[in-house]
C-alpha cells in the first residue's frame, strides 16, 4: 500500500497521535480503520503500553452544588494488569469465533455464484411472466424482485435464536462477522491489484492487465462508501454484487496506452497501422469474471487467515508473562489517582 496512496484503506494523517478520545465513540462505530496505528503500530504495542501504566484510583465526585449525599464520592480501582487479562481473554474468544467464521467464508464464493445463477433465472422467469400476463411488457412495482444473490454476510443478522439456541450468536459477534467479511473482501481486492500478472481472467496478458485497471478504478470509486469508516452492514456483499452487475466493456487494444501491447517503432505509416488495428480483435472486459477472481482470492485468503486465528492464543505468551510479572510485583509502577467530577445521581 505504500506505493499507491490511493489504495490505502486509511490515511495516517487522519489520526492525531495524542487523540485518546476515540473510545467514547466506539459504541456507535461499525467499521474498519478505527485503531490509531501511529500510536499503536503493532497489535501487541497497546498491551505493552497498558502494562507500563500505573495502578489508578478513579474518584467520581458529585458536584458540590447538588448537595451532600451518602455516595458523594466513589473510588474505582483500575489495575492495568487485570484489565489486560480481560482484554486478552476477549481477544482469544473473538479469534476462536473468527476461526469458524473464516471457514464459512472460504466456502461462500461458490454459494454466491450458485445463488446468482438461480436468481438470474428467476428474474428472467418473472420478466417473461409479466410480459405475457399484461401484454404491455411492464413490471409490477409491488412484486418483489430477486437480489443479485442471497447475501451470506447477513446470516448472523437474520439468525433467530429460537431456531437453534446452541449456535445463537451474541450481538457482538454479529458485528464482528460483518467486519471480518468486509475486511477479507477488501484484502482480496488489494491482493489482485498488487499482482504483477493482473487479474487473470484468461490467457490474454493485455486483457488481464485491463481487468486489473478496471478493478482498480471500481475499487477507488467505492473505497469511502464501502470500506473506510463507519458503514452499514453487508457492504462486502454490496461491493461484489455491484461488480457482478457491471456491464461488459468493449474497447480497442490501442485505446489506452496502459493496456496497449505496443508495436514496433518502424510501423508508423497510416495504412499499415490501420490495417493492424482492424485485424486486431477488440478487448473485452467482463466484470463478472473479475468478480469470480475476487471471490476465489477471498476464499484462499480466508483459509490463510483461519490458520492465523488458530495460532492467536500462542501469540499471547509474552503478554501474559509481562502481566503475571506485574501482578506478582516483579514489575512495579507508581500508583496514580485521578478525580472525575460527574453528575452522579
């Protein structure tokens, strides 16, 4: 991503290094790129910095103008080592859930194509039935129209716990699955854009390069609306669906210098050049085939990420050792005390 700033899913300039108020907005935030990667460049840097913080007593005081009360002052002990242990446990739980989720995502590519073909047939049957019924060729607006494909990313959003209470997801997992689904879709697109072979849709090198350029523009146009910042649920499927619905493009091989095979410098005479262009078949860019490559790459990435998630607990060994040293007094830190005045009632 360093080579092309436009392809980066976030910009480091959008974060302030000293900004620590982002946590107050996390309850209403559903999206990627929320972690300040300038302050915390690696996943474990947050925990290392947390364990260096002193034990804190947070005093909540009722403002004097509200009068004296039985609980006018409340002390809350905050121990970074114990807080670290809780966060690590949640991280391991999420990694375990995502291991199963990634296994499901790895099998969704074929399901999407099967659903797309089925819905395409239903759309044709609906159009034919409507045309024969009223003789006008108009479509009834009240009649539901099938989607491009059944969105698998919504399987947890539409899950009814009464159907199977054992596999009922928690509310937090619904959001985690959607974000994971969106992230692995974005990563698959970026992998294809970084490939030296282009988006391989056939044996024609020029066509593969042209397909890569098309995908690059398609992705840039939807970067802010589908991947960056807080988003609605299901944006990963929306991106794939919009790509599938794209119309094929026919263009001359000499239309764009970036995808032109080039010719010999000696062939510059008009008659020879026109004859060469006319005998060269036009270049066809098929968004459906590009979407297929995105899904195949995503399936492969999901399996690779699944192995990473399985190894997550073993990566916590050093953090847990530092946490244990802090709890047992091997690593000491001076205590601190903060006072927070709140309208406590």
